[in-house]
């Protein structure tokens, strides 16, 4: 004689299985899931690298600005900027275009 489960037990097990599958899916794919976390970490790394590059540019610009100030005179930088802005060349230089 085989014993079968009542229909209410089958419904209960099916409901528990579906609930478990839903939570497993939400843990992986949901807004706070594992895949979203990996994506956010990758974005964070990219933005950190971008921030570091921008900070380096800011430091370079501050250095150039300081070197062009009245308190600090860098002859080479002044010469470079005058040539660039005014289009000047020395007599011993050749211009290649």
C-alpha cells in the first residue's frame, strides 16, 4: 500500500519551493543583489581612477599657475608661453609645418 501526500501538503511544498526560488533570484539579480554589488564595485574603481587622474591634472595646473605668478618666475615656461601666444621664434630655430 503506497501512501500519498494530501493536496494541502503538495500546495505547501510548492509554495515553499516558489518562495525559495524567488528569494534566490532576488539575492542574485535584485537591486541589492550580488550582480549589482559587483557592478557598483567596478563603477567605484573606474570613478576612483578618474578622480585620481583629475587630481593629477589639478596639481599640474596649480604648479603651472604658480610658476607663472609674480612671486615665482620660470624663464623656460615664460618663454614657452610667449612663443605659443605670440607665435615668436628665435633666429637660430627652424619652423616645420
